[in-house]
């Protein structure tokens, strides 16, 4: 199928506004630029009952987080890890999505601003994300969340980190009910067929993935096949939480995400997997224009209702 008219309209807007490629700037400059380009605009911020800024201690420092509570009372909780290639993006770029997810699901959403590459290499980012999960559990009473109904959510690099967190939590005996992985990066060897098929795809192609992995892995203490970098290569996927795995047709990460869903299912994990056709990587954040983004949220919420 070709790109949808709405997808093409988004690309036309980006081109007319002169939005630069993801690899156009060094990391620090790129963060400022893309945070400004993709930040949720005030008019697109759905009201939620409360929004609370948090600080979470991690090894050697602390990280920011934000709690979105859609109503008063003790709520199920979703710990959210944002995308951006382990280098870019943050709380502001995913603010709109987190608000929508909280309101639609009825769960509290805690968005985590993990430390980023190249200042921090793998597996520090995954360790930050796991530390945030444990902190949420330890502070459940203050946060007014029910960690017996706990899930993790992430897109792209955030999907990678969410998947890594489930592996760490399983091995530590920490129960997680479910994981929501949106076009996750789970194979740093970049060997899936869709890497080449979609090497020139809009926004994210093969060159961009190599750029991101270069900053994330060059000089790291782990290699591309380590399970906290490439969850696809974990020695076992048994005992992981139920998963909703979504992929996009015009995305270099499509095939590895679908392979991961099959790996989970083969290990006895409850899996729902869906490919969204005619769209490219990143469509989740473009739901104002791209209807598949709205359908994705509805599908995620339906899955969460079944699991939480």
C-alpha cells in the first residue's frame, strides 16, 4: 500500500516548515531543536485531573519524571519511556500522547526522562528506566497508584527500553502485568529485511538508525546482541508480561518488531500484534492528522482494559 494521504500531508508540512533530518545536528543541539519542533503545543494538551513533576534517584544522579492522573483515587499505573533514538526527545515531545493515554485508559501515566546517549551509553539508559520502575513501586502510596496493576509503555527507543525493563523485572521477580511496545527497536544488528526495504523511509531510515546506535553503543560496555540492547536476543522470553506490539508498514523497524512479537508468543506470552499500513515511523505522535495514530491509541487502550 502507498503512504496515506494524511501521512503525505504531514510530510508536506514538515518540508514546508524546513524541519531538518534527525541526524542534522550534534546530540545536544539536536535535542533542543527537535524538542522545540515536536513539543506538544498548549492547544493540544488534553486536560487531565492532575499533573505532577517528579524527581527519581538513579545511580550517580537523578532524572525527571511526570505523573499524569486522569482522576482522583488509587489508579492502575503505566510507566512510560519515550522514543527518540536514545539521543533525542523527552517529556515535552510525548506530553500530548501521555495525556491522551491517561485519559483514555483511566490509568496514571508516569513519563520517565531517562539520561541519554552519547553522554550515557548502554546499558545505563535501561538501568535508569528499571530504577524508575522500582521507585514507582516503592513510592506507590505517595503516588496513589496500584502497582498490582502495573504496565510499561514505550515507542521506538522507548519500546526498546520498556522491553529491556520487562526482562530485568522478570529476573528480579518484580511482576508487571503488561507491556505496550510501539514500533520497538529490538535488534541492534540491523539485520531484518525491512531495514533495507525501508532504508529511505520518511523520518527514520537505515542511516538514522546507524547514527542513533553509533551514539548509544560506541564505547559502551555491552555489544549489539546484549539483551538489554537487543531484547530479541534474550536467552528466554518466558515469563514476560502480556504484550501489545505495533508496527508501521513504512518503517525500518517493522520486521524486528514483528519478529519480537512472534518470539514472545513462542515463549508462551500473551501477545497482540498489529501492523498499521500506509504510515511511517513516528505516526503515534501525529494522531491529530494521521487517523492510524488515533486507532493505535484506541487499540492500546482496549488491550490495557483486558490486561489491567
